[in-house]
C-alpha cells in the first residue's frame, strides 16, 4: 500500500465551492479521496487548489536583468509559430520562487507580442528546477494583433508597420499554406491512384514501400513553420491571440470565422462595451483577461480600467485571468481578484475559481488541475486563513504530491 499524505481542511475550496472540515487524502502525486471523516493529518489549514497563470513571460526577463538580455521578442523574424518559449526561460529567475511561495505553481509561457506569430504556448511547472521537468502541456500558438507587432522594429525590411499590412501578411501566410497543403494532398491522391493501377504487377512488399514513399513525400511538402500553421488552420491546434482594442477584437472574430480557427482573446483590457465581450461569447472565443494593476503605457490602453471587469462579467463570456508577468508579478495573481469581487460583484468562491478551475479549463488541463477531487494531481496550497484576506499567506505549498515550501 502506498504511503498516504493527509491534508486537513478546516475550510476547503475545491475549485467550485467551500466545504467545511474535509480531509484530502494523497497517494504519490494524486488525490485519492476527499472525505468528511476525521483523519490523522500531516498538514492543516484553509486549503485551495494551486493557482494557475494562463499567460506569462516568467523567466524570460529576470529580476535584475538588463533589457538587452531579455528574451521575449525576435528582432529578425516575426513568424516563428513553432518556436519553443522554454528555450528563452532562465529557471534561476527569482520570480519562480516568489510565484511558488504564493501558490502559483503553473504558468502558460509564451513569447512576447512584438512578433506576429512568435511561439508555441507551453504550460510549465513553476516549481521545476530546470527545463528537463518544466513542460506540463502544449497549448497551441501565440498570435499578436494590434500595436505591439505593428510597432516592434517597424521599418525593418519585411516588417509591416501599419495594421492593414500586418493583417494582410497574416492572411497571405494562411492562404499560402492552405493552397500548398491542398496541392500536396492532390499530388498524394493522384500518386496513390497511379500506384493502385500498378498493384497487380507489384509484390505486397513493393506496394507497401511505394505507398509509404508517397505518404512521406506528402509529409515533407510543408516546412516546420507551414506545418504549425496547417495544424492551426486544420483545427488540430488553437491560437492564443494578443489583443486590446475593440477594432482588433472585431478583426479577430472575423479572422476566426473566415478560417474556422480555434482561438482565445488574450488581454482585452481596453474594452468597456459588454456587446464586444458578448460577440466573443457568441463566437465561442474565451477571454484570458488582464493584467489589471499595470500602467497603461500605450494609446491602445487609454480606456483600460479595472471597472471594465463589469462588462466582462455581464457579457457571460467564458474567461480566465492572467498576470502577464513581468507586467504584473505572477506572485500577486490572487491579489488582483479584489477587482473581480468589487466590479464583477462576485462572491469569494467565484473569484477563486477564476485562477483555479477556470484557468485550468481554458488551458485544457482541467482533467489534471484546477480542482481538488479524486484523480487530480495533488497540487494544492494550505493557508493560515482565507486567501482573499490580506493577512493570509501559504503555510504549505504542494506540487504534484511533493511539499515544496513550508512557512
């Protein structure tokens, strides 16, 4: 029998609601039971799932690091959808320690928004010592609309510096990949037809080898960049789309409709009209909202205010909440929930669900994380009091069954 670890919750927030006097039973890295029976416990307090940050650049620009050492945006190529952002992360960044000790155990890392398509979106373990054990899940690709890709190194050869050219290039790339893939499919089907006509003159082994060669030629038709775009355009993968202003959100909706894309709208901080959020809801586009407590340092953020949360919540769109680290610190993810309590007029359970269950659902990892229930990974936080009180802090942080920190 595996050795059990038991966490006694005077109050348990399970990702949906509060329960009193529960014992969370853990074996290895999984929760095996949540019971009201009293058990001998290893740790005790107010218990929540680990927090999840769905949009972050953690480790790409470190504490005390000069700007020239930041690794968030490529200055030479703004179309690298298959780039792995983990290659840009320095795991000795103190931000990881601060995040973990404040209960934020997972982040979705993406390259910056200076590039049109800058990287994949990778969910990482903030408690990983290095890249070997950091990767948790792959969540598609990063696309950036609006001011950032327009402004980043504008004027350099091949870099659009107005929105119409930027969006035209994006669609031209999409169209070129669709056409090239269709041509490769037609060539493959014609080759298989010709091969089937010759089948009677071939041995089974010769036919199998010839068929495999036709398929290999088809697989080699697209470059790695084109394969990434084809995965997006085929619906196998989705895009995490940086967008702030209303007009860019409307373009995103039109783009998703035109190419039948699976996308999420990331940021959306400048939007104050519930109808725009409702349009996202009607087109099944979730919002990864935020950051909130950050300087509006560019014109496209001039309408940004925490009061816009009222429009977000009123619309009924499905949403999560990000830190956008280092724009706001990942460690402070829970503190910004005060704005959802105030302007979203929600209760404590609703606010905490945003950075646990909802963020897990948006990232497609809710089968593993985001709630405390049997079968889920044992990533949870024990607090000395209600985590939405300023006087509270984590006393025990547990990542996948392992105690990471104890106060």
